[in-house]
C-alpha cells in the first residue's frame, strides 16, 4: 500500500533530493501536497510529475501563474502562508519539513499536530521553539525524525531506550570553505565565495551558515532538543572530508559513528523508509580512495559563532530564538551585499547584547521575539553602514 507523503519546501535543495528518491519508487508513494515559496515553474513541474493532490505557492501574488501552470492536471492550486499550513495539516503519513528558516515554524507545528511522521530538515524551528515543538510532537503522538546529516547520524547510533548509556555526542563540521583562512582574509570574502561549500550541495543561507560555523551552533541547539543527555555533553569536531557525519560515545568508551558520502539523499532516505531501509543512487563510500580522515578542534577566535550558540543554549529562554533571528537577518544582508562576512556574527552578538525578553511560552511569543530581534538586527546594520 502506497505511503502518503508531503514535501514542504519542494523546490529547494532538500525538496529536490526528496523528490528524486520518491520518483525512483513512484508506486510506493502517494504525494499529497507540495509547497514552494516562489518557484512556480519548479513546483508545477514537480506536481505534474508526481500527480500531487495539491500544490501551494507561498507568495500569494503568484497564485494565477501557478493555477495556469497546473491547468489540465489533477493538482489543485493554492497560495499563501495559511494555505501552506493547511497543506501541512492534510494528514500525510510522512511530511518533509524543508522550508528554510523561521518561515518553516508554523507549517512544522501544523504537521506535528497530525500525529504522523515529520522528517525535520528545518533546524531553525527547533532552535526557535524546541520545547514547544517537542511537547507538540509528544502530545499528538507524532514521530520527529532528524534529516540534518549530523543529527540523522546521531539518531542511527543513539540508544533511544536508555540515553543514560551515552557519555557524549560529537557533532562533526566540515569547517566550510574558509576553514584555513585568517580573519583578515575572511573580511574580504564575497557572497559568491561563501555559498560554494567544498563538500555539500546546499542552499545559499545554509551555505553561509556553514562558512561562519553558525550552522554548527544551530545544530548544537537542535541536538539538545532531540537527544536529552544535557547541554554540556555535546562536542563539535571539525572534519574536512565530511565522511564521518557524527559520533556517539558510550559510558564504556565505545564510540559509534555513522559514515557515508556527503549526499543528503542518504539521511532523507533513512527517514523516508524508517524503520526500514531503501535503495538510493548515492555513491558508495570508498575509504581506500579517500585515504585519510582528518579531525581538528574548531578555532573560536576565527569562528566566534560557536561560542555565541553555546552561550544561547546555556542561557535558554528566548536566547536561541534571538540568535536565530539575528543570524537570518544578517545572512540575508550579507547575501544582498549590504554587510561584510565578518559582520554577520558581529551583528548577532550585538542583538544578543541589546535584547533579553522573558522566555516564550507560546508560538505567538516566539514569533514576536523573532520579529523584534530582526528589527534590532536591522538597526545595528544601519549603524554599521553609517
């Protein structure tokens, strides 16, 4: 019997990889809903290929274009943020949550409330509202599966029946494209250079986060919500080859690691077939050809984002949400050429210094904190440019 699936963020890097896997075994899956922010052509093409029941474009102005692109097909067209949340709540057996950034929070919550399986590729949602999300998943009986390669690796090695057996979790980081550059050299890098990740094919925002190592800081906070072993038992290790995706050390000294080629279709397939396994077209890991695996500690002087993230995790409350919002605003400004590369983490630090509201207790609180933090970030960027 075909498994029903929905993909929130179907035209991004994760969404396209998910579609690739689903279309290779088309008889095994029934596509309920696909969503995208503004890529009408990509969304309509994917909906036609998969015979999706519904396609939703986030930008309401593009509804007529989507409707025209789907004319004569079996797929219904819809538009707007509310429509994306409604698509997330259509009750698919498995939902890929791949909308980037804060925009993915409400749709993820809508999907979790259906009590089915949600494959989470949107780490920002857990950073913003980890407690709210995990409680929502527990209350609805939903299964939350991590798609990030690091968290998926930990998930595969983690003793879910008894976390007390774990001494520490080691998240690996590639180090990004500027791992060996000095601060002076990083001050001159361009957005075009920052989005060229040496190992992974990713979207612009996550590529920049990887270059600043903020991505690893966000993943640290995400891991804290997914694997309840205590914030002080997570470590980060730079591993340039991106072969060892993360490790779990047990109390007896044993270390379990998940290895693989750097292809996001591997962790996506793990969540798509879980608790079973499925074939993928990913290249086989050839350790003899790779020849060596290197590891090093991250340099906090050149990559201060990690310390900001650790401090936000330790402080808790609204701090992780502020960190995420300020970072999203600063990365967008960098990609638009309005600030420099090193200014990204500088702006995040300034916002954290200036804004410290009470801990959020509702989704509305989180959204308000996010918006206020962005406003402060834009003010700080204005001062920086003056």
